């Protein structure tokens, strides 16, 4: 803690005296300046009252001239300046009443204003008589000299009022001059006091310079710490904003492929790593496969869980020097050796290990403390783990909702949705493909009820699974195989002609017949065969319900005609 020097008592008292003098002189200066401002304002008001009085007399004279012109010429053109002057006289009168506050001047002003009112009344009376057709009487009233006498009387009153105002102006001017002198004196005293204080401050500044130099280093250090803290805070806020945005994107991803493409774009910036890779655990949980990778460093495509120390220990792991036994084996399989410090982070969601994140921190352009960097990476990893876990759970629930639990094929619900979609797609086929729309196959396992009764339901279930796998392996990738119910299956063949559909259906029959017998403890069961009913769009139906119904009718005919065959739907058959 820097040592503080106490100021001597005499010096403190002298400094206090200078400050007190400065305050007093400043107060006196302000007071004198305020007095000067008030004197100037009063003086300006007196001048304005004199000018306003002159303006009032000019307006009365203009009104009189306009009245005389109207009486002599008899045209209304002369009334315009008369009315304007009368209107302005009223406004000027109100201004004078507001300006004058002195009682003596107020009394003289009231006398003058009374004469103004009398003059305006005399002018208005003559105008009214002329308007009423009494022109000669109006002119005679003007010629009798009463108006001139009244005007002279008004002028004399105005001169007396101006004389009072001039006397007041002289007094105010003297007071104004005195206020200026006081302002000069107080300002000079304030300046002298300020110079004295400045000299004292300079003297104290020299004394404090050494202490300020001692404190400068401490302030610089604290400033650097604050700047570093602000930078870390800004980076943390930006990181949390990017992380929140990534979380919102991942929540709306339709499938894992879309999520992986998003992670490929966002993870390098989010994790502050020049190279890295994200691995996901396979469904069998015996292998991790790379789904996201970035940077120049190569990472193996897949490896087993026991090849990573982080997965075995259940916590993040930093690679030691290359060549030691504690280095993860999955990082030693590439052409480049494992770099010291390469980080492996287990990815877990809902208490279940779902993958691994590998980061190569070398070459990353980041200037953050290791502790903060580790915290940011851990926060990002937790968000990514939770989002991927939720996405996998969502996909699992979706698969459960559209898959048959026994055979793994699509269920009836998914079939109805997909067939309706394929029918709409077939209706939009191009004109150059008029005869390649859609075919539906309804398939039934022959004599399955007797098979179940003789060999048991367990073996029957195994047969259904075997038939389902055979159908899946035989159809094209664009075809749809679904379990319709019981031992019935449905195959949708998009963009297929009736002739090709017949060939594909016969291929399914042949493939099922060639299935190897299902093992059953040595018991021998007859070969499995299927019957197939076929309906094609548009000849055999224009919508999904009609195609399924007609294909089912054709299946009934195939079973009736001896089973193990393919029959196409024919109307009336």
C-alpha cells in the first residue's frame, strides 16, 4: 500500500483561506453580475417603453390619416390602413401597460391612454357618420378643430410620459454604470484569488508528483486487469450467444444428418480448436464412427470404445507425450503421431455415453486463459451432448411410431401416409411418362395359420421376420415394404409399369421360396410360400384406398386359385 504524506497544519489553513477567498470573490462576482443583468434588463425595458410610446402615437396618426382620406375621398380603400392602425393600437397599448411598473409613470401612462381612447372614439364616430350617409356632418366635425386640439393634448401627454421615462433611463443608466464597475472590481479580485490558488496548486502538484508516479504503475496494472476481464466477459457473452443459437438450431433439426451438417459449420468457432472430430456411438455400442471433422489434422474414421482413455475413465483426457502407453490408441492410427495436449471429451446424454469429442488445441488463434477456455468448451460440450441426445431420442420415438415391432418394417400408419403421397406424386407425372405411375402388391404368407398351430407362435414370428427381411432385400431402394397386419405385407412400387410390377412380384415369390428353413431344434417344416395380389394406377384404381382394396381382391383370387402365385386385379374377376 503506497505511503501517504500528510499536509502540514499551516499549509492546510492557508489552502483553506485561499479557497474561502475564492468562494467569497466568486460569490461577489456572481452577485455583481446578476445586479448588472438586472440593471440592463430594467434599462432595456425603459427604452422599449419610450419606443413603444412613439409607435403608439404614430399608429394614432396613421389611423387619423386613414379616416381623413376616407372622409375626403369617400372610398373604402382608405379604411384599410385605418382599421389596421386601430387594431395595432390595442396591441401596443397592452404592451405599454405591461412594461410600466413605476406608480408615477403608471399614472401618466393612464392619462395618455385615456386620451388615446378618446381620440380613437372621435375617429370612429366620424367614420360611422360617413357610413350612415351623414358625410357633411362628419366633415364638419373634422373641420371644427376639436380633433386637432385633442391630438395636441395627446401629444403633450405623451411628451410628459416620455420625460418621466427619460428621467428613469438616466437613473437606470447611472445604476448600470455602477454595476459595471462593481463587476470589474469583483472579477479582478476573483482573478487574483484564482492566481493565488493556482500557484498553491502548482506547489502542491510538485509535492504530489512523486506519489502520483508511485501510483501510476498500480493504476496501469489494474487497468490491464480490467481490460482483460472485459475481454473475457465479452468473449464469454459471445460464446453463450453462439451456443444458444446452436442449441435452438439443433432443437429444430429434422434428423441426425442435418444436425451433423450444422455441427460441422459451428463447432470449430464454438470450441476454439484448429482441428477436431466428433464421434457417435453405434447402435451396437461396440464402435464409434466419425460424423464431424474439421481442420488439417486427420482423424480415424472409426474405432472401438476401449481404444480411448477418456471413454474408459468417463472423464476428459489430455494426451501425454507421444509414445507413452497412456496415449489413446485411436489417435495413433493416422500418419501423424498424437500431439501432446490433444483433448478427448466423452459425450454423454441422459446418463448414457453417446460419443466422443476430440480437439487439437495447437494452432488455434485464441488468447483466453486456459481455465476460461476449458469452461467454455465444457459448456459447449454439455449443450451439444444434450441436443444430440434429445435428437436421438426423438428419432427413436419416431421410428417406434412408424415401425412394426416384430419385423422392423414400416407399419400400417406409415403405409397409409406414404401411399397417399405416392399417389399424389404419380398424378403429377410428366406427359412423357404416361404409363409409369404406381403399383401396389398385397402379400399373404400361405397357410400361416396352420403353420402357427403346428409349430407354435415363436417359430411363426421368426418366419414373419425372415419373410420381411427377404422382401426388403429383394425390392429396390425406392420401393416401400410394410407390414399390413398379421401375416399380410404390402409393397408399393413407384414409377413402375404393370409388366415390370408383375416381374418384381414374381421375383418376391421366388425369393421367399428359396429362403432357408428357420431353425427349430431339428424339426422340418415345409417351404414358405406367398400369394401376391397386384393393382396398378391408373387402370386398377385412382386413389390409395381403391388400389389397396383391389390389390386385396387380387390376393384373394391368388389364394383361391391355389396360392404361391401372382394375380393382377381385373374388374369383375
